[in-house]
C-alpha cells in the first residue's frame, strides 16, 4: 500500500477514471476529490476545485495555464496528464513555477495503432457506409458493382511521425505486404531495417502514398500541417487517417477535399474543436468518424489510470515521476 503523503494534502481528478488508478490515489492521499462525470468540469468549477491541491490528474480537455496554476496555489507540485500528448498544458509556465508535468506514454501505443488500422480498413472498404445500408433496409442483395472499395494489400503506406505509435502502425502493415514511407525529423533505422521503410519529405510522401496516417504531436510546427495545399498533393483515391490531434489537419479544407472527391476518403478519431465538427463533415459518406477513442480499450485505459496515479504520487512526494516531461522543474 502506498505511503500517505500528508494528512493535509489533497488532489483533484477531473473525470471518472478506472478504479485501479483511484484506488492508488486514495491509498496515498486523505483527500481525493473526483469530478464524478464523463463530461469535463466547467472552467469555474475546475479553478475552484484545484485550490490548495498538491496534485492534479487532468484530461486533455483541461487547460492548464497560468490562471489555473494561480488558482491552485504555490503548493501544487505535479500535473499528471491522462494522455501521451500535453498540448493542453502550458509547459513553460509549469516549469517556471517548479510544477512537474507527467504523461502516460507506451501503455496506449498498441490500442491507438489498432484504431488507426481500424479507421484505415473501414474507410478503404466502406464498412460504415455498408453497415448503414444494411440496417436501413435498403440492401437488395449482392451485386457485382455494389460497395466497391480499394485494396490495401501491396499498396503504399505513408507514416507522418514515426515515433512509438507511428512505428506500431507501420509494423502492422507487414501482414499486408505494403511499402512504407515515413516522414520524421529523425531517421528511424529500426523501421528501415525491419520493413525496408524509406524516409522522405512530406511532399513526396503525400504524392506517393495510397494511405497516409498521421502520428505527430500538436505543436506550433504541426498545427495545420495538412491543409488544402497538402491535400492537393495526395493521390485522387488516397485515404487520410488522423489519430494524432485534430488541429494537425485543416478540417474545413479536408471536408471540401472529401466532398469534391479530390481524395478518396478519411478516417478521423480527432477533431479541431471537439466534439464539434467542421461544417458538412458529418454528412460525407467517405468520412469515417470516431469519437476520440484511440486508447479506448479496457487494458489501455486502466494502465493509463495506474501510470497517471503513480506519476502523481511520486511527484507529490518530491520524487522524480517515471514519466516526467519537464524534469528540469524538479527542485
């Protein structure tokens, strides 16, 4: 059982999470407050709830900025993000104040890679569109030209961002005998050796790939990475998959490209202004739309909860959390 940090410390969890993580926190702290909902807390509620907390376990929906850090107070030691990405957090401000920021890498890699392939296959073979046809009663039986999709085997897969998840997606292509191109700031010799993958510039990847899967963090450099110009460089029948962050893609430009059939289809799990969609996107048959569920397996979400709780407990005790993004903030 984890040692309790102090009788006077408290932490706040901004959403319901798997019980394993909450049990760890309740064994370590006397005061664990949870926003008992699947919806995010209102901003005013969040600012009030963090007051006096030593730790915050936050979701991507919570903006952790100077306002929130001021509301929490100087005793705040750690923000444990329940995600790999941390674009919701002002990292520089946390570091300046000596607040540790942690994330949950690795434990959701396979789940997210599986979901990327789910979207790719569903878009390629028009599975969602076909499901609607059958359920509506509009299916009149097998026909030679009905619901024709595109082949996946022996085609070219383009990976934009060859980190943990991008590499896992690429490795899954071996069973389909695909050629793999990747675009990344750094070479990935493992992918090159294992799959014969070739590192190319983004423009070349877009022009040569039949399927493009995005796996980059959201930064100022990747915001709007795929816009109208980039979509115009893709093959007319190509399929775009995004399981990274919504703002990496210009959603309105994508909706227009799909509507005009300038690209074949898209499989999306993330959006620019979640849960809202770009106008017209939901009406398109060649868009497969998932509700940000990349890590949504029982196993991945439980491990995320456990890892976030461990990060928070260690950070609150003054130690170095296992997944700290800004160790320079550790006093």
